[in-house]
RNA sequence: CGGGGCGUAGCGCAGUCCGGUUAGCGCACCUGCCUUGGGAGCAGGGGGUCGGAGGUUCAAAUCCUCUCGCCCCGACCA
């Protein structure tokens, strides 16, 4: 492993790519814009899946699977939806050697195929709510791609729910956003800001969209999850009506929501350093590595000691016992640091003699001598603390790079300079929003839920505003 | 789609301007010895017809024509 990771200060974007390639999370594929997710990366996705899935189930959702291919006519049924997605769709025109009578779209998202089915399944208010999620791949023909952050094919989950009333749908939309927030913070150790998207940034075909927004180490924003209240748009497009308690026919209210493999990109950019990947313990499928160190005839004593530790921990954690003899310790240290293993235990003759061992935390690189006795407790406790402190650290970073600005000149200076999240007043006019984007490339990330009402003046036009929104450059 | 860069061994590159032995280097890989508290060392070894097609020439990685592909930056987007 001769290659080194490019330092963040030198080239942030290279650093990001280096980490992914060198930690073996993913690799470029023969197909442009598509990547191969390697075992180290897929393990992270599996942890995202299993934990989120549990949260979905706990909130009453079930999984199903809908087809990859969507008839062209379905895509055309919802006006805004077509307009939003058509340009970035891949389309199948030939099947079995024959030109198809109706073209088939490879799903960029599944609203249309799902709502075509919901029409068959929903008759009565008794059929509602319908709370279905699917884990799937989708394709969007992106012009410019980046590993994990934007690839033409990506993995995600998409929830699609049907409700009897607007209020219920709205409640669902918000409930899921909170699930996303809890997941991001408790598992990914990434603090996020929940809020509402401006109209120009909302999902094609939605009434409105909520998002959680995270700050990366380069102070840019990353949308980490979205939840849409689709109103009755898709129900009307696919004619999905139900009979209510009074025997009256009504259109169904819908939501959809999703997070994708992009979260892995977020995880990398939020925590990692110039040595490589840093994973919060809950996202590490192998949280501990044991490295025995010996010379000559010390081997047996060290290996016996190390094996004892291994056996004790193995019962509770997937532990790597790196007893390869062709590599020296320094090499192993670097390799596992690069891959983000949270805890390294070094065991050498000196440790055997003292009945202790060396524990190194990946996030802080802090090295400490710990007693052999109670090692399981020590490891567990350290992992818990790391999870906690990584979230805390990320939160502090975000706070240190968040600003309240009321003057447009200062606003531009901040965005074009250091960047970060800028909380400013906005009148609600799309023109002012567009102007800012044109001037600075910053967009409204969202209108945060949690903030006190505050009278102010739009930073562009000076008209009245009732609250601040977050502006930032985004991925 | 605009701008830039690049295709030579698994990876990273030199060689290309100015054609000329058997296409070279580093890393990785294999064998052996030796090593283990921060990416060891020595010796030996395997592997490429130079993105593709056509052309010029006694002779092409190198010159000419066409073509395919990838990466980075920008517009667009999870």
C-alpha cells in the first residue's frame, strides 16, 4: 500500500476519491458514471439497510418490490414529474431483438409504477393507510458523477404511502423525516437540520418536500434524505380513489421518501481524515482489530495472550485478528487506519509482561494503555464514547461554521470565502432565490423547522420576511 | 453540451516532439532467506505489443487519418 491519501488541505475532492479507492469501498466500473460497490462499502450499506429497515418496520411499514421497467405512458401521466425526470432517464426500446411497441423506462424513481398498482389495491378507507417501502436500484442519467454522491445507478430505499386525508399524509411525511434525522444522528453520527425545501428545490410532482441537510468538512451542504408530501397529484394522475365512511369517492393522499447510497458519501466526508476513513462504531462492520507484535521466541507468549483477548471479544464483536507474518506492525497500522476500523489493540511482549495492552482510537488517534482485565468492558465503553463524541464533534464543527447574516455584501463574502451555512432572511420569492444562486452558486438548503419566528428583510430585495432560511453551496 | 487532461504490465508512469537493438521504471504479485512497538531488507522470477481501425515507411508506441473510451472542472441533479 504505497499510495498515500491526498491531504484535504491540498485537494478535497481528490482526498474524497482517494479514501474511497484506497479503503476499497468502491471502484470505477466499465460503465460510465456507474460504480462497483466493493465489500467494504457494501458492508456499510448493509448496516444502513438493516438499521433503517428496523425503524421503518417499527413505524408500521412493510417491504415490497416493484419492477425496474416502467411503461412510457406511466411516466407521462403526471405533468411535473415527466418534466422533472424525463431528461435523465434511460429507456429500453428493444426487447428480444424486437423494437418494442411501447418503450420501457428504467425507473428513476417508482411513483408511477407503484401508483398504477395502488389503483388496483385501494378501494375503501379500510385499505388505508398503505405503507410500503422498497429497497431498490434506480438509474438517473447524470451528466457529472462522483463516487457515492452521484452515480448514474444507485441503491436506495423509497417509501410510498397512501392516506385518507391530507393531514395524515403530512403527518407521515414529517414522521419519516424524523426517522431519517434520528438515523443520521444516532448511527451515522452526522447532525442534520430538518426543514422544508423551497418550491424550486422540491421534488417533481410534490406538493412540498422536506429534507435533512448535513454539513461536510469542506463546509458544503449535503442533502442526506428527503420526504415528500405528494398531495393528490399521483392519485389523480392514476385515478386512485377510495370510498370513505360516508360512501363518497375521494382521491387518495400520497407521500414518498428516500435515502440512498449517497449516505455513504456523507459518512466519508463528515468524519474521515488524512489518514483515511473514519467510521462511527455503529457503522463499522468490524469495529476492532488486534495486532500481535513479537520477535523471535516471544511469539508463543504474545500469540497466546492475544488469542485470549480475541476469544473474549469475538463473542461480542466481529474482530479482526491480524496475525499475518509477512507484514510488519507499521504496515498493518496504516492499512487498518485507512479502512477506518474504530479500535486497534496492539499486543506485544511489553504488554504481556504488564498484563495490559495498547488501545488506539481511530477518531482521535489517542493511544492508551489499558488493563487486560475487563477488556470487553473497556472496548464496549470506548466504542460508545466514540459514537457519542463523533456526533458532538461534527455538531461543533457545524455550529462554528454557521452564520446569521443580514447584509447581502457580507453574505456574498461569506459564501464565496469560507462558506458554511448562512442563515438569512428571504421573502419567499423564487426570483430572489435565483439571483442568489446566480451570484454565488449558493442555494436554499431548507427552511429549518426549529427556529423562532423573526421579522426581517429579504437579503436581496428587502421585502418583509418572517424567518431565516439556510443558504449554502451544496453537493 | 462547453473547457481541460489522458489511454503503454494489475496500479502509477517514462519513452512519442526528432521513427531504428529484445519497449523501460516504481509499486503490487510469485519463490526463497531474513524480519515484526509506525508503511523493512536482500536475491531470484512471472507478466505488456503500446485503446481500436486504416494508412505512410525497409522499419511505427513514436508520423498521418478516422474512431472508441475514461478522468477532472463547469451548466443540471439524490
